[in-house]
C-alpha cells in the first residue's frame, strides 16, 4: 500500500466526518454525561466548536442521513423511511467535493437501501453492508467486491478500514472520509473490555415515562406499539413499570450497553487523531463528529426516536478546524443548527460550489472568528 501524500494545499482542507447512529445529545462527557467518559471527543470540542443546540430535521436514520448529505428536508429528497435509496439525480456534498477535485471515501453503515451494499455515487472508495450490520462479524462489501464477512468488533473494523484508506496515496488531492458507525444503535453490544464498565451505575427510570396523565390520548396508546415501553421490541419492556430489582436491572442493562458502545467510538477518535497528528494533517482537516438522530430512553413512554420530543431530535455536533474559528473564539455555540446545514457549511469551508435551492444554510457565519 502506498503511503499518504500529505503535501496538500492549506486552502483546501480535508474532511473527516464521523457519524454515530442514535446518539443522544447528552451522551458524551463534553455534552453533560456524568458517566460516559469520552476524553478524545471532548478534546475535539475543547479545540473546536461544540454546537450545543443541533437538531435533526427528521428523527429516523435514513431520512436524516439523506438530509445530511443533501442539505434538503425529507419531503424534497424523498427518503422518508429506512428502506428507500438515496435518489438518483440528487446531489450530495461528497459529489460536489468529488467534482471539485477531492478524493472521497465512505466506510461503515450507509443505511439507505436496505438490501443494497454496492458502491454509491459520489465516492471514489465505498465500503458498507446490507441492513443494520452487526456489532461482531459483519459482512462488508469492500468497494464493490461483494459481501464478505470481516471478523471483529464493528467500531474497530471500520476504523481499521478508514485508516488503511487514509494511508493510501491520494495523488496530492484533498480528501473527504466519512465513517458511519453502528454504535450506539440497538441492540446494544459493547466491546468485551467495556461490557461491565457501568455495572455499578444506578439508572433510574425517567420521570416522564409514567407521568402521562396530562398528555394527549395517542401518547398513552403508543405505549403498546413496537417502540413503546410496553411494546415487543425489547421483551423486558412489558415489565418496565415494575420496580422490583430485577426489572429495574433490565432497564439499567440496556442503558449500560448503550453507553458502553460509545466508549469504543471514543477510542476510534483517538486512533484517527493520532494518524492526523503523525502525518501533519490535523490542522488542515475539518473533523466533524455528530449523530444522525437522538434517542428516547423511556422519556414519554418511548424507547426509540421518530418523534419530535427533544431527546429524539437533539444531537451532538462538534467541528474541529482552525480555519473555522480563531483560538480566542468561544468553544461552545448556542445558536440552533440543523442537519440540513452540514452540506452547505462543509462546501463553503472547502471552497466548493454550493448547489442552489438547498434548505440548509451554512453555519460558518455563526461562529465568531475571534
């Protein structure tokens, strides 16, 4: 494998875009979690911008991913469920970067087109799998070579693949690498070293799980649906209101597992950062860390997303790039940012043409320059 060519013009930054699945906005150390220690993600926030009021425009995996790529709302791009392909003819920001001379890659969970693992337009290198993928031993289609089982823990495997691609010779071109993690999507399976990290942490039920008397009738009715706390998705949910120790532990185990998967994502960020530092590319790379949507952990009687409740739509967004903000600028931004704003923002920062009629707006002007 040829080594990376790092002689890239300083005015054409690289992009490392890390996308998590179903990560709550407050599930990181830098966003307020008292239990989930994420020092490497926290370091990005300390050195970059922590957009503290970021929301997805559709709280479901595939529609949200399509909005991130396109800068469009779901009613326009047409991906309104978890099975629809990203539509032909719709430009994505990687397509625009590719046309502007970028070498582009995507590795990990794509999740648009449930049974299709073939390469998608806009990427010079593309690795994904059918459906959700598994935390262990997923079948990946590596750049169109066909589905092949790759042993190992998902987060580690996609990080290995991303680093391998980053180390290749990009021919002097700037690059854009997108990594789609499975974590922390259900069913929550931490890496073995983190399996028992939170065993001693008590997790109480959220108050709004049962405080439903003043809510509309439909909120109570959905308790028994697929994603309600009494629904069939997790068998233990039928005993959710049971306060016996074993019933409480079932809920705790779910949350502990969710948290544990995030720790491996933080490890991944450390490895990626180390590569950028060692190759002299750290400060010429826009690092984006974000989620596609949030997650309800019992709030409003739900354990899912899909709704307009805040835990479902609010997501973390961290951007590290010295070219975005001066050293003296605030590291935390309260202005509202949406998933549709990512495409125009990244294209502006890279000096690439921004397609007309996008619903999103660049957040660059929101960030104080010093």
